[in-house]
C-alpha cells in the first residue's frame, strides 16, 4: 500500500499516469471515494498513461465509457447501479475478457463483482491540509 498527497488535478493525473505503467490487459482498478475527490482526473491520467485517445469524462449517466488505445480503458461509474446484478446485465464479464483495463468508480456498489486481485485506489480529503487529497493505492507498488 502506498499513500500519495495531491493538491491539484495535475498531480492527481500524474498519479494515474504512473499507475498505468504498472497495469496490463485484464487488470481492474477499483476506486473508492466521494463526489469531487478526483476520480475522473485520476482516470484522465490513467488513460494518458495507457496511450488512450479521446476526451475522458465521467460515465455517470452512460455507466461505461470506452477509450481506445494500445491498451484500451473501460471507465465504469457504478453510482447509479443498485447491485452487481445490474453490472453483469451490461456485460461486465465481456469487458473483463476484452483485454483492456477496467477502472471502476464507486466500486463499493458492486464489491462482489470486483476480482480479489484488483488494484484499489481510495480517495479522501486530507483533514489537516485544506484542498489536499490523500490517495491510497493497494495491490501494486507505485
């Protein structure tokens, strides 16, 4: 487990790029953290690091955004799903088999569908530093 402090979107994106260098086909990155904590900024960096093209936006209403690249990125937002059954209904297993990286916001909503070997990224406010985020990454050395 590694902990990182970020006080800007650029720093959060840089962490995403650094993580991308450690990922391979079929990897799952499970995000935890509230609204406005930097998950989409982190995903922008992740996409850049994977060589993906396209503008990275939050998939809140579409459930999943796909970004093509040498190692494609499938960016999920589980905020509106009631259970992992809904995730399986949209083809979760197919996404896992497609050889890209799956980044899952609000992963706690579908915890039973997340593989045990997934990388976990936890986003929290830093209580003693106004505007800073504490980003904890588990499952890969960074």
